[in-house]
C-alpha cells in the first residue's frame, strides 16, 4: 500500500494520477479463515483492524451483504462524545474518543476528525440535575466535561435562542474535545488498513447460514451466496440485523430493531462550529464541511427494517429545532434518510461471547454506534483474540439474566 502524503499527491499530479493503487482489494473468498467477521461497517472493520494490529491475527475475512460502509456507518450524524453516566459506558466511549484523535495518523487516511465540542442542552430542571450529576461522574471517570451556564452556551453558539417558547435553555453539558468525523472516511480508512494487512474484504456476500460441528457443537463456518466459508471464530457485527444472524446461529438476543432518521439542509455559509443536542425538544444539529446543517431526528415508535424517512419525523424534528434555532425556518431540506438501529432494554451495547462456542456478538449500540467505532473494535478484537477484555466485561449477554443492567436511557436512549 502506498503511503499517502503531500509529496505523493504532487507526484501523481505530475503524471495525471495514473499511479494510485486501489484503496482495498476485492479478492475471491478462500475456503477457510482463522476469523470471519460478518458486517463490513465501522465496528466490523475496526474489529478486524485491531485483530491484526494488536494481536497479529491477519487471516481474516470481513463479509458484507451489500457494499462496504453502506449500513449505519454511512447513515449517521457523525457525533463523537464520551459524556456517559455509567462507568463501563464512559470507559469504552472515552477509549473510542481518544482513539479517534489519532486515527487519521494511525491509518494514514484523513478521517476528517473535528474536535469541535458537543453541548447537550438542559431545558428542564430535571435535565439540569441530571447533567450536573453526569458532570460529577465524568470527573471521577477522568472524562473532561463541565456544566455551563446559558450565557456560556450563547457565547459558544451565537445563533441559538435561549428563550424558547416551550423550553428555555437553562445550561448545558459541554465536552470540548468531543466532535465529529467523516463517517465514510472512517470505513474507507479502516478497510484500506485491513486490506494492506492481507485481510479479505468480500462485498456482495450474503450469509445465509451458520454451520456447527455436530449437534450443538462449535462454530465451523458460514454458508453464503458465494459458497461455504470455514472459520475457527466468528464475529457477528451487523447492527439492526443482529437478531436475524443470532437466530441462524441458534440463540436469541434481547434487542429490537427500529429505524432512526436524519436529514440535512441546503448548504449555507459557516454559522455554527460545534454540535448541539437538545433531548427535551428532540433535535440535534451540526454543520458539515460542505455547509449543510446535519440534523438528527428520532427513532420510529415501532419495530421495522426500513431505511427511508417519514414526514412525521421531519415535522417533529424541524419544529423542535425552529424553537431553538429560528434561522432553521428559512432553510430548505436537501435530503433525508433512515438507518436500522438495534436497541437493548438498558440502552447499552452487547459485546459478548454467545451460547455457541466460537461465536461472538457485537450489537445493541442503538443511536450511538458511530462514536464507539474504534473503542468497540479495540475491545471486541481483544475479546475474540483472548476470550476476555476489560472494556467488554460489563457488556456481556449474561447481564440480562443476572439483572445487572447498565442503564444509559438518559445518555443514549434519545441522544445520538
């Protein structure tokens, strides 16, 4: 793999860009791999990357039903933060945020990470108490956040209206080193690094079955539309389709799948250089490098697998944002879409061994999957390689029948 640099760009410009290699190869699948990962989204690719980088496991195949990064990785609103209340959540999200800071250098690929800061608005007295509590918890966890006054919110975001007709801004939970990154670039950079390590990224490869050694035995491979592929270990990292794959393997998951919607406005001049999240009125907004206002909407109130938007959520989300940002009323919508998110009862992820020997599951990230990609990959790779990871210990499937939930319904149940 050629090294990307300013000198490489200048050299290729002189020879009409004829010397660039493909970012990643498209090989035919082998008969067997040490590890097969189902799902070539951010979490699946990050798992493969850290398997190779941290543990030297490179005989790996990443199988993708559609195209690389075509699921939730390419459909989110790119928010990165780690201001979670519970210790296990803060640990994995802060690990992820810190990895994002150097990921461009690690991958030799510009993921356009922008530590522009995230404000979570407090618009009720209960939110003031909740975010103050979270700020104290973050201080104990080593996560740098602070609760700021309405005046400080206005300094950071001049276009905001503090005196909303329904819910005035009473303050905010501010994380200065949070921010955004380019979602496609994260997937492409990880794919390029995996391919350079000799891993096989196989697109248009749908898994139709999971095979085991004998009745109730260890996993032995997968059946796909491109033939049978053997493996010693199998990682399922397919977001909203996790329940379907788990059923193939012979176990059930305590999750439900719903559509989460988002939209962007027409591009305008720079007016907002941070991310603002308003849980009470349910609207989230940042401005992209192209000038579009990136707006996070709500999750559907019923289980479904659609990847389309609906007028109901446009109306609900934009109505909320117009109260907080009156300028939004003058913008035109450019496009709208949906993604399939998998929600657990405690709104925390599952990174776990499963009842099937050799099968591991990474799912349940709900609305917050993008921000967790590097940390999830780091921990899940360690779990697959060693059978244990400090980052994943508390997120096992066993917590649901042991009753030790990681309740993040405030930090993750609504917020992105």
